[in-house]
C-alpha cells in the first residue's frame, strides 16, 4: 500500500478556492439585488399603501425631534424627512398628513385617483 503523505497539492487548493470565491461572489450579487429592490420600493412607490407607509416612516422620525401629534406631508418634505418622489405613484402626486394617537401613527393621503378612508 502506497501512501501520499504530502497532503493537498496546489491544484486542489486552487480548485477549492475557486469554488469558494464563486459562492462568495454569488451571495454578494444576491444581497445587492435585495437592497436595490428594497430601495426601489421605498423611493419609487408602486401603490398608495406604500406612499402611506413612507409617510408614516418619515413622520416617526419627525416626531422624535419635534413631538407634534399632527404632521403634514408638506412639513416633512420641507424638513427633508420625505421627498416628493416618495409621495408619487406613477404620475399621481399625493399629499397628506399623519396623526399620532395612543402610540400609533395613522397616515392619510389624498391624490387625484385615491383618497385614504377618513381623510
């Protein structure tokens, strides 16, 4: 019986390193796509519910600094907590407000083609 006591050779090490690098590259690409998709949904809303959600997120940040219970979307845009792009679905520009009651933020928007119930 002949034994090879030299361990792995350079060929094997390069082969396994190439496989490992391939998987690291693949994971990096998938993570990048996930972040781009998430960023795209926030910055380019495709539904009115996303606009309402963007408004709530911005209002929470605004509330931490100013502690107001009634926050207009215009104030959020002026203070740069929100952009007009975050308030637009396709070509329908919305405006709205957020109320803070009993530790909950409620967003209400009005647009040409949509209005939140209770606006």
